């Protein structure tokens, strides 16, 4: 099966969040299952072609895409996802992609991803490569399903192609001024209140994908249910509920070649469920790297996250100081984002200099060391489509304490509520007291070493590899192809 995978981020080229992990791992797993995958990605300023062995596609040369009234030129670079046959095509348009960050709030943010999406069609046409399925990820590629149906129906290469729209986070909807429709060269007749392109008075790339794609998928079964409700649907719940028969939830896997404590390339001391000694060495290294004293019996709670509204860190503001005063515990925090959270964690570190370590920023190596060296991992998310860190935590023997929402609810079971199968601690209510209470319950379990080891080992023995999820995606693609064939026959 030929799959065109369109994404705005992908490990190892560029990453701002979990989307990049998924787009680096799923295509590789599909490749192993015998699929033929071509992945498209913008060539951002931060991607150094030499580091990834990328070569300039001189056979394509400069190509032109029309963005509104302008002809915009781009070039293409080619590479592969490491250890795979997955072709990666990087769309090189310095005018749009040479900016300090992959995403911006610049006035031409819409144009950047309009160019990217049309460039994919131009490259595929030049190679005369017919995808069976376009797999689109989040709003940055949300116009593709509409572009196939409304602008490329004349092209035999694309007419039979099915499209799957993947929602990694429904909070990001790609909403722009309705005039952006003209830049995207899509017919205005579909823009009207509650129509296929309209959301809250703006033109939404994501909604357009959710209307025109043959099938919809999101990153956990629970999130697939949640986004059909007004609490989580961000205004798209009605549309999603009306397409519930075509909306699937497939839990993300994790890349076990990288996120595996027995071989993790970022760690100097490896460990596994059968040989757990190395975990204590990682704890020592972790605390040393934050300049914190090491005490064997003091549990360490890790946090690695974007500090975004979704992640629920405001719950920590009122409870952390009393919690730290009442309990023998240390915290290590890695993240960046909303200034109020950055300020809060910096203040906490200044208030408890021997008990709280904070690194404001992005640091891949440190994120691995936190997973390996912490005893517990905290995720108080308001919502969490899938969440990767709780799965990394489980396989690293770092017991997760999470809010019972989205993919967190699909992967973490409370050890008090379900003693026979529990692998972590969960709380329902989005309140500071709930976080406090679940951390206290976790610390109590930590004080009972035998129970703690059982909980840890359950997590470490879980299988979150991509293979099972990739098989589900393959079945989904087959269904999408059938669905499209039926439409074509009508
Ligand atoms: P989201 O995509 O909403 O950010 P996920 O849990 O799905 O959340 O994925 C987050 C990914 O980004 C994980 O791989 C996590 O380790 C990584 N990450 C988040 N913040 C940082 C950071 N400051 N430094 C290093 N890695 C980070």
C-alpha cells in the first residue's frame, strides 16, 4: 500500500511535541509491515541538511505553487527516516520556513502551510506516484482532504486516493480570516456559518480536514469518545459525533529503539525489569545534574512537559509549597512555555533549593534522564489526547501519577482502586486537592518497597511498541480505501 504521510514535525528532523515522535515512529513501523511510505515535512531553518544526510532533489529543481495571487517557488530535499525505507521529502521555501521556530504567529502563518500542502501534490505529480492513502496530521495538513476532492478530482493520480485525518490535539485548529480561503484556492461556496470550512467565524484548516477526509482517527480510544462532548470537543463535538462511525481511536506506541531503559542511547547506566540496579545510578546522576543532594530513600517526582494550558500546571500553584513542607520528597522539572508556570517553578526552586530542581527550556538528554532517574512522574493534564510521557515512565519503572483523562486513562490504572493490575495513581477531579491526595497515596505506596516493586514491574513489562498500533493503522487505511471506492462507484 502507498501511503503519503504529511506532517509539520517528525523525529529526528524537528520536534516540538509528541506529534514528532509519532511521525518518526509510525511510518517506520508501517514500512516494516511492507507499506510504501513517503513522508513530507517543511525544511525549517533548524533542520541542517548535512546532519541528516539529506540530498537536494535536482531532478525536481525549482517548482512553483500558487498561494493566492502569488507564485511562490520552492525546492525539495530528500532523505530517509533512519533505519527504514521511508522516503522523506522536505519542502524548502526559505521565505516561509526560515524563521526561529517551526510555528509562528506571523500574519502569513496560513500561507506557510498552504504552500506546504500544495507542494506535496506538485512533487507527487512529478514523480507520478499515486498514494492509496493520504495520512494528514493536525491542522497544518488539514486542507489536503479538501484539496484532493475539490481541486484535484481531474487528476487520475489522486482521484482514487483516500484520506485519513489524524487529530493529535483538537485544541489547535488552524483558524484564520475567511479570506484565507482565497489564498488556499478553495471554493467560497463551502464557507458559511456552520459550513465545512467555518468554525467560530473563521476558516479552520482542521475542520476542513474533519469534513472532507474519508476517515478520522485520534490517538487514543478514550480521547475519540471525549472529543464528541462539549467539554473536550472545542466546538467540533457536533461534527465529530455526527461522524462517530468513521472516527477511530488508536493508541500511540512508543519508539522502543530509543525509549527503552536497557539500550537508551542517552543513558550511561542501563537497566531493565530483571536488573533494576541501574535505576539508582540514574537517580544519582539526575540529582547531581540539578545540583540536588541524593538521599536513597527520598522519592523524586519528575515533570517533563510543555507548559501549556492543556497540561494543568495551575493545579500545582496552590499545593506544592504545603506539600513540600509536609513530605520528604524532591521534584525535578523540565519544561518551558507559559511564563506564569515558568515563574512558578523558578520560585519553587528558589524556595526549596535542595529539594526542587528546575530547567526551563528544551533538553532531549535531560528528558531521558528524568524518566530514568525519577521514582514518580506527574501529569496533572486538563486534557491529554494520548500522552507519551506516562508510557515512557511506565517502561522506565517511574510510577506515573496522572489525571484520569484521554490517553492517560487508557494507559494508567490506579494501584489503590485496582490493586491486582494497578501500574500508577490516577485522579478524576481537576483540583489541587486531587493532585495532593494522589501524590500522598503514591508516597505511601513508595514506603512499602515490595508493593512499590510490583507496581513498577507491571509498568516495565508492558508492551507499548508501535507494531500493534501500526497494524491497526493499516486496517484503517484499508477501510478508508474501501470507503473511497464506494464513493467513487456511486
Ligand atoms: P504533547 O505532544 O502535548 O507535548 P506528549 O506527551 O504527547 O505531549 O509528548 C511530549 C513529548 O515532548 C515527549 O516526548 C516529551 O518527552 C517531550 N518534551 C516535552 N517538553 C520537553 C522538554 N522541555 N525537553 C525535552 N523534551 C520535552
